[in-house]
């Protein structure tokens, strides 16, 4: 009886020391006498103290930062690129048995894959098509880590650090592109304006009275500005009916080939305009 009580106390103490508690997101890869015993958890598990041991593995998603890598793109541009990798353990037994440190191994694999993949793309593709590059990185790393019981959910390129010379060159390129677009837009505006003016000129040529109405509108706009002196430009088209009538009533000399109803020659028109200007100059200007 005296031996039973100490033995019972030792058994209770041994059992207490052999108990383990695993959280909901943890699994325990157990080994009994050095051999794989199984994956246990979560909750309360029993591991014989001194005979069995365990390796705790978290099943949560881990954000693994990939340090900045010096990369030379396919068009020979040196850049620094860093990324982030999201992964989780799907098979705790493989993550412990197949590889020594799955976090370190995954980080090294991600760095080498990042350098090799970005070395095959050009700088413009790296800056503009990151989704495609991220998909390629995820596919390659996920295939390599599948044997380790690791699932890669996403790989994202965070930052691309360009040299200062390349930044200045890209700024000049963007500025030149903006200037080209501005010149093209201005040229298109001039073309549309010229087409509209040509259409307006054709309309005025078909209706001579429209030119006189436009002339009166211009005079009204000038008069609204309260100017003391008003200049009246008189288009020659307003005098063509009078010149034609004068040419029709003028006597014809023998051998003349002029037909009635035709306009006067340019010399007669010039002399008539000179007389009109002289008469207008003699007339006092009223403000």
C-alpha cells in the first residue's frame, strides 16, 4: 500500500507532463522514438514524455517579404525590385520532414525566381504589366513548393526602384509625348476651323446679300464698344452691280469687243475707288 501511493503520484505527474495543448491554427507533427507518429491537433493531445516529441506548425497565411533584388532587365536596364509573397502550410508533415526550414527555403526560392523572371522582361512590361509578372512568379514558386506541403496564394511586386538617369529620360519622353499630342490636337483644330471657314465662304459667295448682312452685324458690334472713330471697310462686291450698270450704259467705240452687262476693267475700278476715297477724305468725320 505504501508503494502504490507514490507510484500513483508518479503516474499522475508523468501524465500531466505528457499533455500538450495546440491552438486552432496549429498542428503538431509528432515523433515517437524518432519515427514519424502522425499529425495531431488542435486541442489537448498526449505525448509520452521522454519518448515522443512534436514540432508545432502554424497553418495561418504568412506574408513573406522578399528583400530588394538587383535585376537587369532584357533591355539592359538595372533596377531594384522587391516583392511580397503570401503562403500557407497545407501539409504540416511535409513542411517538417521534407525540408529543414520551409520559411527560409521559400524566401530564397522567391528571390532567385524573382531575378530570373524579371531578367526576361523589358522595363516597359515590368512597369505596365505587373499582373502578368505576378501570375508567372506565383505559378513557378507554387509548383516548386508543392512538394514541401506549401501553397503560395499570391506574389506581388511592391516597388521598382529606377536609376536617376532613367527617371530623367522617362520624364523627357513623357514630356515629348505630351507636346506631340498638343501639336496634333492644335493641327486638328486648325483643320476643322479652315473647313468651317471654307464652308462659310462658299455660303457667302452663293448669297451676296448675306455678306452685306454680315457687314452690318460687324458694324453693330464695333459701335457697341463706344469708339470715337469708326472705320468702315467697304468690300468691292458691294460696287459690282453699279459698276456693271455703268459699263452697260457707257458708249462703245468702233471695233470694241466689250459686251453689255460686263464689269469694267481693273483700271477703271481702281480709278473709281480712288475717287471714292478722295471724296470720303474731304467729308468731315463726325465722332
